[in-house]
C-alpha cells in the first residue's frame, strides 16, 4: 500500500509536514512517500499565466504522484484563517489538467498549529474545497498546540490522549475508494 504524505505548507520547518509524516508511518504495511510543496513551485495561477505557460509539467508531476497513492495523508497549514497560497497554487494549477486532483483516493485530512485552535479554519476550508476536486477524506484529525504536544526529536505526538486518538482513527480507517 502506497501512502502519500504532504503538508499544505511550503515552510522548510513545517509542523504540518511533521504531523503528516508521523501519521503516514502509523499505517500498517504502508510504503510512505513524503511530498514537499517546494518541489512544485509555479507562478501564482491566473488565466493569463495559464495562456502563457500552458499546462506545466510540474503540475502534471504533482497529479501523477497523487494518483499513485492508495492513501493520502494531508495536513493543511493555516494562513489568515485559510489555506496557504503555496498549497492553493499547486492545487489550482493541477485542477486545470485534471479536475479530480485528489482522484477520490481515501484521505486522512489533518491540521495543526502552535495555538489551541489547531488550524481548524484551514481544515474546514479544505473540507469544503477538496470534495469538489476528488477529495475523499475518510477521517479528520487536529492537533492543538503543536510545540507542547509533539516531540520534535522523536518525530511523534507526545500527548498520550492525542496520540491514542490519532492511532484509533488510523486503526479504523476506511480504505474504500469511491468511483471517480
């Protein structure tokens, strides 16, 4: 089983990438590939840029990586109560080549932040948007106060209650794929 893990952030120190990587590793028997949004940089999407550039190979490469997965673990970062520009940009470019960017692949959709709210605005924005583009999220999870609840050196959730909740979600994860 191939698991693609990614964060909706281009930060080189992304806490969402750390969370997604940890969660992906909890799936039994999974081969995990972690994507970095910095590998999929493009100019900000606009119809004018699309006329100029056509369908960039980078967006196709992103689509192909997503399509290769059996499970997607996506942890979205929050900027000003919404999705980050970096995440939205590759998503916009990819959707112009294939509307169902997420290919109806079963997804664990997550968020985290340094604060108590855990990036839940971005999580809600993702839930609304992704469903229109083949987002088949089967479960959600938010980790509040990342710095207090995640052991950066060990690369795992340090708060037992939150860790048990995530492990329970993964143990009961529904792998069924809806038709495209």
